C-alpha cells in the first residue's frame, strides 16, 4: 500500500530557520547552519550555499510551503528566490536555547577580546587580559546584544568600564616627515586629529612624532 505525501510539504532536517511576519502571516526559509551570519556580513555571496531550498514556508519544521497568493499579498511578488533574499536579510533567525546560550557566550568573549586589544591601564600603559575584562564586564552586568556587532558593543563596554576602573584606549604613535616649507601649514591642519605631540624636529625637514589611538605606524608625505 502506497503512502500519500502532500505535494505542498517538504521535509528538511538540521536547518537554521529565518522567520519574518508580513501582512499578518508568518513566512520562513530553511538555511544551512552558520551561513546566515556569513551572508549578512557579505562574506558568503552564493545564495545556494546559504539556502537549503529556494522555497518559502509557513512552517519549516512541518514542511508546509507558503501559498502563491499569500506571497503576492505580502511581498508583491511570487518570485521565491527574491522573497528568500528579503527574509534572509531582514528576518529573525530562530535558534534553540542551547545555541543561543553558546552564541551569547562567544560574543561576550569576542567583545572582551576587542576591548583588551584596544585598551590599556592609563597608569601603567599596559594592556589588560581578556579574563580581567570579562570579569569587569560581568561586574557591570553587561548584556550582549545579538543585533549589534561586537565592535559596536566593545565601544559601549569601554565607556561603561571607565566609570568603574582605570581604562583608556591605547595610543598609536605616528611619525610625520614633511617638507619644511609646508610643514608649519600642515602642522596646523593635523593638530585637531592628534592627541599628544611627543617631539618635533625642524632640521632639513619637519619631523613630528605624535600620539593617537591604537598602534605604531609611520608615513612620509611627498616633497
């Protein structure tokens, strides 16, 4: 005896579901795990590497495909590939509690790592360890935001940590070598961009060593 399988059902396993509500209805797409972030960041550009199928569902877990009339009503088109792109870009990624917890832990550590890389103790001029920054973040009860990048959140954390501990952005040492006849004029233009002047030398050409945020580099302007 044959078993009837509805033609509007597709069975998928081990998927990451991205969901969007539109026109009062829920639409879902089935993606490969860990590919959604890559697509949104621009790292992954091949849609076939992200989508398990170019189909729009009302319920991925049950394999229920969205009706054509519902797609047109909600998106103004029944082009499922284009609709998948919209949902993939703007939809909400559905993850299990365990996956969400792992994701938050990883983001928390990534934020702490960025802060540790970019900051120092202003008194000793030495960097803090990632473990110490993590502990400080827990002390201020910092909550990770999944809708913001780790770099954005690292800047927020630095501001908040400044209220509780001695911390500042690490400085970058810049060395400018300029023609003497243009040096003074260019120096005035550079002033607003630089924090501290360490030294100046007006011999055959103007050489200025200044401090700005981050690490060391040098460049020479043409004569």
